[in-house]
């Protein structure tokens, strides 16, 4: 069995493969490297066959999304650790060792991520993961180094090794055994927030999730769905509801879920005020989609509870990141007094 296997999910990303595979190959020696092609219509596969014959290919017959693509591929790969990394990520010298060494030293750590900086502004943190993911009491995600669209500059303030709530799917280190134990990624999510769901399950199972600031990668972001695409908005808001419904105990859900709905509607109004009616519509469609499959959501919640009968997990911010950010103007993680406010 291979100890470390890097797995890149590709969908029509030949340009990213051309741009970022050279650094990946150079800085990832002595590990196994796979590209999983999600039924691309460009010439990604022929490019890989001609230019990188040493990279193993798994070809999927249809686009199964982020979740389905990885789930099917990882069933075929035997390894102690998987590193799931987006095709639009540039790795750096020595990026693997700090994270793997940390996980080797603490077997309770099931998932981890490196420092994720922006490829286009390399002195700033990148939206998808930044310096480790957190979540608030209503299941709104945010990060150290990134709160909504406020991105911090990297001054070494997060060159630490700390537990976090979720590790970014843009560059996710995960032990194979708990990944499969948890049933992999929830394919109902298709893409977006699936890694948060997985990390929440890991917490409920008693594992830890960590951030390692001694490793750095650079992420382009929006390689498959840009922030301007309303489908991204739809998936984020629909999956956010599913996340809260799936993992919060009912005694708290009865008040948290209505508050979450109201804040989502406030977000829709905010989109309208910015002239982004198409994104406001995406929020409402996301809610309708959740309601249409409410029976399925009940069943999935029950199934998860049957496997993980534990709702009390740590590293959840007890406040509301939405109110703190938009109402009280807190734009920097230091203003949140996170260490004092985590339960």
C-alpha cells in the first residue's frame, strides 16, 4: 500500500494541468499521483497521456461532480493518506512533509490542510480555506484569514499548527480509513461544503481536524464555478441548510433553522441591493430545493445519527458570523475572540 497518494479531480481543466502539474511533479516526489477525469470534453486526457505518462489516470464515464468523482476514484486507490487537491492549485517546495509529519505524530488527526494563499495575490489568503475553516452556530462557514469577502494579508500570523473545524477541499489531506468509514463525501452536495460535512462527521466520530501553517499552496479559485455563477450561490445556500439540518440536535434545530432561513433571505435582499437579482433568485431556489427533498433530508439525518450518535462537537463559534460581520463590522478574525467563543 502507498503511504501518500495525491489525487487531482479534473473537469475540462487542461489549461490548469499545463500550468500547475510541473510544480506538482517537481515538489511531490516519492508519492503516488493520480488524475481523475470527470468526463472532460476538452483534450485533457490526451494531453496527460502524451506529456505525463507517469501519472495514473482514472477516467469517469460521466461528470459526477466533486463528491461523486472522488468517491468513485478513491474506492480504486489503496493508500494510507489521500491528498485531494484542485487542479488550479500551485504547490511549493516541501509542501507535503509538514502536514504528513503532523498527522503521523497524532493518529487522532483525520484531516488537515496547509496554508492556502491566493495565486493572483500571493501576499493574501485565498477564499477557499485560507488558514483553516471555522463554522458558527448557524452553520455559516468562515476561515482564519477570510471572513466572507474580507481577506487578510499573510504576515506569518497563521504560521501555526492548530485544530480547526474544517479543512478545505481545495487541498485536503485525509486518512483513507476514516474517509471510507464516514462513507466518503455526501454526493447530494455535488460540490461546495462537502468537505465541511465530512469534517463535521469526523468530529462526531471523535477525530480531529487540523491546520498546518508550515506548508503553503497557492489557489486560483473558481476554476470550475466562479463566484459570479448563480449555481455556486445555489449550491452554497442549499448545502448550508443541509449541513445544519443533518448535524444539529433537534432541540436546537427548532430555533436555529428558522433563524438561518431569515438570515438567508436577508442575504437575498442584499444581493438585490447590489443589483444581483440572479443570485437572490438562486438563494430562493436553493430553499425550495431543500424543501422539495425534505423527506430525504430527514432520512439522511437519521442515517447519520445512527452511525454517529453524538451531536456535541468542539470548535464551533457560538456567535453569528453573519451578524458580527454585517451588523457589528467585524472584518478580522482577531475581533471575534475565537478562542474564548468556541464551544
